[in-house]
C-alpha cells in the first residue's frame, strides 16, 4: 500500500509536529512517522526554556493556548560564583524575557493541535527506510502493525533526532560534520518541590557546576556536573540534595527545597554540527543535524529556528513557485546554529571545572566569569544570546 504526501516528516517530537502544523495552516499536506508510541514521546523529559521566537512559532501554529496560560516568564537568571549569587536582568539589559514551559508539554499541545485538525501522525512506525532522496520523488518504507507500508513524497524532513535514520540515510561521503565531546556530564533530577528561586540559578563552584531549574512553580529540575562514567547508584537522594546546596551557596538549605525524586538521569555533554543539512530532497531539522550542550538552553530553540527556515522555504515553493528560499535553508539555519554553538560552548566553559591538569584553562574561565559579573557590556552580550538571536 502506497500513500503520497507533499512532505513526509520523520519524527513526532516538537520540531516534526510544529513543522507539520505550520505546513497544514498554509495548505501543505504532510504525514508524520514516529518510531515510538505517543505516550513514550510525550513522556520524555527534555528542555524547559523557550526563546521568544519559539513561543511565537507555537502561537503561529495555533498551539499556544495552554502555554500562554501556564508558562512562567523569567526576566533574568542568577549566577553563583563559589556560593555568591548575582542576578543578571535580561529585561533591563535587552528588554526581552525567556519562557519556562516543558518540552513534553509543548509536544502534547502540538500533537493535540495536529490531531484536532485531522493530521496524519503514525506512531510506532518501525524499520523506516528512506530511498530516492537525491531523485525526483523520495520513498519511505516502514512497518506498521506487522505490515509493510510505503509513502512517496515531494520532500522529506528529518526531525528524528541525533540517533534517527534521516542523517544515517545520507551517504557518508556527502556528510560534513564537526564534534566536540566534553569531559563531564550532567546528573539531572526532577522532584515535586518548589524551586529555590523564581529564576534559574547557574553555579560555578570548586566542586563543579550546578543548575537549579524548574518546570513549574511546584516542580524542580536540577543538575550537577559529574564524570561522564558516573555511577548513578553512587548518588542517593541525600547526597544529591547536599551537593546542590553546597554548590549554589545554600549549605543550610535556607532556600533549597528537598523531596523524593521522580526522575534521575545522566546527560553526556557534546557539541555536534552536521553541515549537510540538505541532501537532495531531504532536509535535516533539530537534533538530527546539531547537538548543543544544554548549558545555554539552545537545543529546542535551534530546532524551532530550523522549522522557521524550512517552513518558509516550503511555503514559498508551493505557494509562489519559488525555489530560492528552500535552496538557502541550510545556509540560513547553519548561520544561527554556529552562533548558538559558540554561546553554548562559552557558557559551558564559563561555568564548569575541567580536569586539574587544565589549571590554566580553569583560571581563564573563572576570570572570564568574574569579568562578566562585573561588566554590564559583558552581561548584555550574555543576555542577548540567552534570550535568543533573531531568525
């Protein structure tokens, strides 16, 4: 059984669903294929900071009603250096806040919007294979409920993440990529307790980095710098809470609220960019093309930027018969990606401790942070990048 669609989208995460919904609102058909179940996709714990551009994309997609009602707006962040906290006001420096809203909630909202509009989302599509990407009509083969299925499409959008099939379907000799692996990881926790501050707390401490974040006024999401091969079993709840308290400068638990953990995980830290964001009629979007360390809160937001550029290109192609916008997709997206990579790398170096053998580097990074906290100009640059560069 073969079905044709204008755009086949691989992956039903936020980028795939956002692209599908925006295309639908502009009269462009799509089918979304997702390897996992809907419950699995919507249950993944991911990013929670949205730039204003990503919020506007949700509004453009008609999927922001709950976001606008339930989100938290942050006008700045706090940065702690060896326990001494200082606030950086985004509103004062650049006039723009950021929005706190869980990526899983964003995914639910987009799935509901697509299904309410009659969208075609095919969950648990197994053994996906892409063919004919450099020809006139790509073919997507997959298995649904044990039966072989085929989709033909004008274009394919690979929104299936770093480990997905889309990038793997590009011939190796056509790929151009860059990667950096950082010598530490983040131990992340989720707990049903109020956050210690109304805004995020980033901390650099001699014992390592820490971040106190949130998903709501009653749910906290915190992180600790640990070794990449850390044994999570060596981190019982009390040790985690004590370490967070020390690193943010609250050893007596004056502001840090503690409680049973509902999630504990280890996140490796890497930077990755595949500059081959287009191969024939395949376009890579989001984590399929680039990964950033989470320090600068750019992963989800870069994906939203990719969707902005790709949707513009596809709309121009179908509505105006223009191909130049689509042809410039990779160029436009990569210009923003590399700026976000630079900022994420800078924030990561600024706030983390490297090995003792990197003594010179550690001192330079600490001096950079001290300078940033003492300079309005440096804080303005931080704020401008953190709230998001324009599309």
